């Protein structure tokens, strides 16, 4: 079952007159703005997902609505990229990104077989 992504909203209400923010006002001069923050999306893949010991695989990741990496088990520091790895045993790689709408984590497992 797929769940719809949550939307983070912030409603700002202020008193304005002629584009000027007022410290005291009546109900007729209230103005509101809604700021929407969509949750981040994140994809992480390995190609190939199964390798023989001593071989390499390419990790590729990308995200939208994210501006920083919170955590990465493979050293990623950007919200999208490519990295070649050579695990010596079956390994699960993980990355977590953050944006104004929250955080998102993705994982991929690279299976290593004996040579």
C-alpha cells in the first residue's frame, strides 16, 4: 500500500497596509501567506547489485526537495551523485537527506559472492 506524502505547511499572518508591516492593526488589514514544504524524495541504487569478491559496483543516488545529507554509510556529502565502491562482503548502504519538508532515507544492498 502506498501512502501519500505529507506536506508541511506554515501559515504566516501579519498586519499590512500599503505593503508595510504594522505592529497594531484591525481585522481589515490582516494578510496571510501559506508556505509549503514538500517532503524530500530519495533514490539509491547499485549497478550491479551482485558482484564477485574483488569487483566494483556503482552507487547512484538522487533526491528532490532536499538540501543536505544527514547521514551516509558510504561517505556521500551531496544530495545526488555517483560513487564506485568495492565491498569485501555483502553490504547494505544507506543515505539520509534533509529538506524543509523533513528527512528521507534510502538503502540498497550489494551482494558479494566468492570468486
